[in-house]
C-alpha cells in the first residue's frame, strides 16, 4: 500500500506523503490533521470495467501506464470519480484540446412571423458547461487541503483584465493570494509562513518593491515563496497565476534579490555568549584544535 503513487505525469502525490501529512498539526485546530480535517487527498484506483478503464487511460495519456494507474483527488472535478465526472480531467500534465461550443437548433413557434421553409428553425450556439482542461507538460499536483481547507478550482479561473473602448466595463483580476491564503493552515502549506507573517513580510517588501510586472506584488511574493517552499515547476506556477513561464522566471529572480537585500532583519544573530553556552560539549572540545587548510595552488 505504501508504494501507491498518482499516475498523472508531474504529480508526486503518494500514499507515504499522504500518511505523513495526516500526522502534521493543523494550524487552525491545533491538533493532528487526521483528527479534524483529514487527508489533503485520496488515491483512487482505476475502474475494473474494460471500457471505463480504456477511457481512464485515455485521459491520463501515458506512453507506459502502470498496471494499476491510481489517480489522486486533485485531478477530478469533484475531488473523486463521480457519475458526472468519472475520469481525471484536471491538471493532467499535457495540452488538452479546447472543446468547441455546440451548435443547437432552436425552433420558433409557427406564429412567430418568420417566413421561409426553414423559418421555424433558428440556429444558435451554446457553450459547453464543462470548463476545458488546459495544462502544460510540466504541470504538477495542486496542493489543496480538503473540507474547510479546500478551495474550488473555479476561484483560479478569475477573469483576466482587458482593455476596452469607452462605454465597455473593464473587469479586474482578483489577486490569487486573497483566494488561496484564506487561513493560517493554507498559508503555512503554500508559503511556510503563518498568514500574519506573510502579510508582515509582504507589507515590508512592497515598500521597497519597484518592479513593473503586471501581477499584484503580493501575488509575486506568493509565487516566489511557493517555489521555495514546494519547488513547483514553472509550468505549474504559470498555470496557476495565468502568466507565461518567462514571466514566472523573471518575477522569481527579481524577488529573490529583493528578499536577500531587505529581509536581513528577519534573521536573528544570537550573542556569542548564547552560542557558546548552547554549544555541544564535543564541539567545544574539538573545535579549538580544528585546522582548516585550503589548497589554492593551480592544478596543471
């Protein structure tokens, strides 16, 4: 059971990781996760029916699928296989074709005043209810916590800002940190900081930030901390923040330098007396006798 892993390319969720997460303390309820919020995800086995298994494997799109292609909860629309969405559809690690809208014929009543042989048939287009899945080849798992720690993927699909002519309303994009960091548990999960600590760091760095990137500065900090905390691939971050991988690389490089120059105040340096008082006895005995020799000669 401990060897079960998610079969989606780029996803590293497995049974061992799930078990370790259950033993972690919930930062909201101050008890172990298994006692309040449960596991962040489950690993669902493939269907036994041959036709359903074929469609399951088709959704995974793997060249060499394992014998038992388990899939974690993050890749299902409903968090698990359901009658409406029985197969993996989200963040599958490859480009899925965008579904075209259906063309639907609607018939008008005979007395509507329309003339012609085909007057009663009016062609109209309706968009598909399902949101098309679109991910790049480096998309990793999405770090979520279930129950009250979960958030809907629809929150990530905020409308992008657009320029328009006079008289057309412009829709602003909601910063991702607002929907993602809703409590201390999620903030700790994604950034390694409590929510108050994240806000304190963000306010401190925003005062000295002088970049011109389109994203909200706090989203840029969140992106950088997610990279440092979870080591997410650039393709994954690009999908989450709706920007290109090139922009992801530039933003992270910018904020790493910004954090290095302006976060020295967060690194405490203990007094020499405190360091000596807490130094292991064996280190006290051997440290004065230690000699470090560096060979600076050139080798042929």
